[in-house]
């Protein structure tokens, strides 16, 4: 998995948005493996509760909480540096923090007499926050020695959504942010592969999480169990051949979704030329 996996220290994992919902499930999963888990979240009370509860359940793990706003480069930069100094490495990063549009989307208000300014907080958290997290994750994971078996230095997994794969007219800003995560992951895979870092994305269907405006919303939905999410994470981390993949999490299944086929040879040739030139 990384160059330090043969050493006695536990793997060092960062989970953004790790205090609730999918992030809390991720935290619990990595704690169950005995890893050293660092939660980055803005919810201080929930963060400390997860540390206490999960630490009691899995005393073989080490869990800590840092209050971090993922939209703040300064917050993330400081937090990553502290984890590296405390743990000696960063091996796995879950760029998971995200929010919904919390009700009616400002972009769907098409019958206004005067246009209201779109609310961009969803984009800031779900996309800009992931971009910041990935940048810092790559910096610190690159410090690891390549694993002697797999060659990998470590893994980055970004939480997207199946709303980034399908039309999602009720929340177009949310959909745009999650589609952006998918484009980011697919585009960075070859870049990070050169330094032996893997990056993949999760695209969950409807799972119970803290980002919905109301828990009553889930009563109308076909809910995917969190166990499927964990199965997808384990697959993305455990298979060293998976890179640049989008794992759709639905029902009891994990489906790897390939990118679109090239529409013609000219398009393929142009994309490859951009890659060879190194600029666009």
C-alpha cells in the first residue's frame, strides 16, 4: 500500500468530514483496522464524540480530531503538517467533507422577478475543499517510500456521488460539484501515477448521512447500506491496479464506472498530445 507498510507503525489516515455520516463510518472502519485516524471537521462536539466512542470500541487504534474548515487552505495546510509531524507519515486520505444545497437550490428558482445570486457554499466545500485536500495529500504521501510489493506510496479517495454521474435537477449545484470531483480524479490519475500515488472516487447512491436537510427524506428513498460503502473503500485501497476509477456504491454492489469512450480517433489523439506537451 505504501513504502512504510512493513514498519510496525500503524497506517496514518486522514478523513475530512469524519465526524458524521459517511465520514464517521470511514473513521470507524479504519479504526477497526488499528490505524491512526485523524478527523478533520468543523463540528467540534461531534468530532470529539466520535473520537471517544470509536476509541472505546477499538482501543487498538489511535484517533484524534482537528477542527478544520476544508474551504480554508490555511486550516488544511496547518492540519496536514501537524498530522505528518505527529504520525511521521500520511498514507491514506479520504477527501470526504461535503454538504448539500440544504433545501431548494438557488439555481432552480427560474421564475424570480429579479435573479438572486447563486449560493456557492456547496461548490466551495464539495469541490474547492476536495482540490485543497488532494493537493496537500499528494504532497505528504509523496514523502513515503514506495511499497516494495505494489510500488505505491499511498492512496487518495475522494467522495463524489451518483449525482455526479446522472442528471440531478433538484440540486444542480451539488451535481456540478460532484461531477467536478469525478473529472478531477480521472484527470489526476496519470499525474499522480508518476509519483506512485493512486487516486480514486466513490460515487454513493442514497446513504444515510448528515448532509440531508432532514432525516425524513430517507423515508422516501431506497437506501444503500453503509456496509457497501466500506466494501468499496476496501476494494479501492486493496487493489493496487485500481487508479483513476469511480466506484458507484449502490445497493449491495460496488460498480467501477469507466470514463466515456473517445468519440473518435482525433479526440483521443488531441488528448494524448496535450498530455505529451504537458500544457493546455
